[in-house]
C-alpha cells in the first residue's frame, strides 16, 4: 500500500510560486500556522488591554477620574483612525505608502462625524482621503462608517489644522476641504482659514491644488474672499452665496452641519473654490 505521508502535493508559496511538498509536510505546516495564528490573537488582545489602560496618555498630561467612552472606542478602528500624534507624524511625506497606491490625497479639516469625506471616498475610489478632527466621538463615528463600508482609501486623524506641517510633506496634498468651520465671532484670529494656513499650504499643497470652503456665515465668506485677494499665490476660481441654487448644487455632497442648516434654518450656503498658482 502507498505510504500516504509520502504523497506529493502542489501548494502556492508566499511569493505566489508553486511548491511541491509531501502531505506530511503540509500537515506539519498547518499545525505551525494554527499555533502562530492563536499566538497573534492572544497578543493582539493583550496589546488592546494595555492600550486601553494607557490611551489617556496620548491626550492628557495627568490621569483623570472619568474619560469620554469614545476615547477607548478609538482603539476599535486601527485601519481607519490614527490618534497617536507620533505615529501620524511618522507618515510625513509617506502617505502614499500608507494607502498603498500613488493616488492623489485630499485633506478635510474639521470633518465632524465624517459624512462628507466618507461619501467622497465611496464615490472616488481612485483618491485617498485624510480627515482631521479633534473630538473623540466624531472621529469614532467617521471611522465606524468607513469600516462598515470597507473603505481602504480613508483615514481619520486626531490632529489640529495648525499642525499640518508636522505630518504632511511637500506637495503631498491635491486638495483641501474646509466645511462649516467655527466662525469665532469676536475672536476671528482663531479661525482655521487664515494667512497662516495659506503659508502652510504653500508647502503641502500641489501646484494648481485647490481649497474648497463652505460656510453658513456671511462674514466668514466675505473675509475669505478679501483674504485671497491679498495673497499672490492663490486665486478664487469660483464663488457663490447660494450653493444650493448654483450650477454646483448637483455635485455637492452635504455635511452634517449643512443638513442641519438647511432643514432647521433654511439658510443659504456660501461656497468658494480657491486655486494655488505655483
Ligand atoms: C462646526 S463643525 C463642522 C463639522 C463638519 N465639517 C460639518 O460640516 O458637519 C467644526 C468642526 O471642526 C473641528 N475643529 C475645530 N477646530 C479645529 C482644528 N483646529 N483642527 C481640526 N478640527 C477642528 C471641531 O471639532 C468640529 O467638529
């Protein structure tokens, strides 16, 4: 009778090559794989528990009595959410490696719960999206939607707009979206859209790259139009004080705040497209 353990079979190796091995060898390899997989699972669980205990250190100087529960939930989305400043900064100039392709990268600043960027990432699979937000709950909601839709071209990042030079390299970004940023009435110096932001975009935004801005706030809209006229390197290529009754209405993707302004307050949405010259 034929010794079964000596029967040769073909398997596909790690690099896609065909390998001929005996059935006994196949059994031995399967056993090792099972042990390795179990080991990885236990380790992943261990590191999750350690991270849960330590995660506050990324955000606070001293431990607090109570934490926002969404702080812990951020751990559930390793593929869609990066909350550790250091890890984010390490990708400076290398985001195409993170996404595993050479596609254009778009940035959203202050993305809220992520509807806008998630829908963009679903619609434009050949683009990558990095969405910045500060609030734990909003980051978690955005990451949850991305995971549910199995999107691999989107990442939520807990970073302030003011720190983009720490984690974005030269010409790394093709476009920037800023939707309904806080208008900071009376404290306008704190606004996200400022001369200082454009000086940073001089570095990270590609030539001919664009910034897209939507707001409900008349004065913010007027102030941004004035600001761009003062900047040599940027020009306004489109603006309207009533986006939903403009030629851009059909391609517009609504944000959470936009939905609210439209349904509750029936407000006119103001919109500007700005292009970088060089
Ligand atoms: C008024 S909400 C708009 C949210 C979303 N864009 C929308 O339209 O539904 C502004 C968001 O920007 C975030 N934010 C404020 N300042 C920021 C900053 N410096 N960097 C990043 N995000 C910021 C806030 O946490 C908030 O979620």
